[in-house]
């Protein structure tokens, strides 16, 4: 199965969720700011990459995890994906899309804007990491839900 | 090979591009073709943005698709290219962008008349717009086809 965590830019909340899913971040303990900042692709994907799915790793069931920024076009991109799967004759359930944009809080938006739009990596990256760290429990819950659903789906 | 003809909105212009890819239009029958296409696409269809709409094959056997992608050209094209890589699709995908033609003043006027419900006016201006862009669109599609099938 392919799991795509998507958000606006594909560089903050989706990276965080994908890192938890692939075991790069703990499912129990809240990570330090350094751990978040050092994550692959964290606050490093620039706006020209929005739209491109980026491979992030594999989980314990060898599902492939991707991150993707969809900008404001998430509805269109989802329909395109559905259409593409039909065209290729691939079962729609082979892909699991998870929207992580709902966990983007105001500090993350501000930090992301400073870093990615204005090029102010410092302090933007730190503000975004602080914002995400504060809502870390939400990401854990989301990833747990996803893992539960895919394990049920794989049993069926 | 798959050719995706993408535009902000699917309209008569999109179908004209399809017919040009299929090489079904003869210069001396251009007016009849345009009238036919305008009347054919007059029935308002709400296309689901993002859907790949299959429209048949061109003269060299490439599959043609229409795609309405609103103003998210870059994001949607990158996403399709990415999905192709993820699923190891063997079919090559090429994009043909109609946005340079969509900005034609007649098409803008058409949209205004369309919103106002002035059906006869918008059909006239749409035809004028299509006639105006036809030579350039036709040449560009021929170049595009020659590039992919030298």
C-alpha cells in the first residue's frame, strides 16, 4: 500500500506525520526541537516542489510512505489521482491519503511563511518546529488511526 | 503515449485542440467544424476539475485526454508526473497547455456574455476567438506532434 501524507507545502506537518509513521520519531515521547529540525525534508522542500510526491520511507508492513504538498489544489489533485488509478487499472484502495493540514497551527503557518516564502530560515524553522511540537499528540493520534486502518485493510 | 491537453476550464477550445490532434479538420471546412464544435459543447457540462477525460486517439495512436485543472497548472502536472513514477506507469505522459490561448480577449468576452446569459453573443465571440487562435494553435499542435513522432 502507498500512504501519502499531504499538506500545503509538503514540508512541515506532512513530514512530521510521515516521520512518526516510519519510526523516525517516537510514538510515545515528544521529540526535542533538534530532532524535529533534523528530520529529512523538514522545512527544506521549496515551493517549486509543491505537487510532487516525495518518498519518505517504509513502515513495519513495508508500506511506502510519501509526503506531498498540494497547495490549494488538494481537491483537484485527489480527483486526478483517482482518475489516474482508474486509467492504470489500480485499485483505489491501494493508496491511502492523509490530510495533515488540519494540524497546522498559527505558529506553524507563521514559521513556514517566514522560512519558505520570505527566506528567513532563522527564525522561521524554529517557530514552525515549536508549533508542531506543541500539537505532537495530535500527530500521534492521527498516525495511530492510520496504522489501525491499514492493518485492518490488510487483514481484509 | 498519453497526451494530456490541460486548461483552466474545458471549453470549445479544448475540443478544437482534440480535433487538431486527430487531424480531422480540413481548412475549407473550418467554419462548419467550428459551428459544430460550438453547438456540441453548448450543452453546459460541469466537468469535475482534476478528472482525466479520455477523448480517443490521435492520428498516430496516442491517447488523448482533457484535463480541467483550474489555475493549478504546475501543481497538477507535477502530481501526475509523480504518480506516474510511484506506480511505475510505462506509458509516457506529455502535457499540452492551452492556457496561452485561453487568455484571448474573445474568450474573456465570451465568459462575460456567458455569465450574463447572452447565448447568441457568446457564440459569436467564441467563434471569432477560435478563428483568431486557430492558425497558431494548429501550427503549435503540428510542431508538438512532429516533435514526439519525428
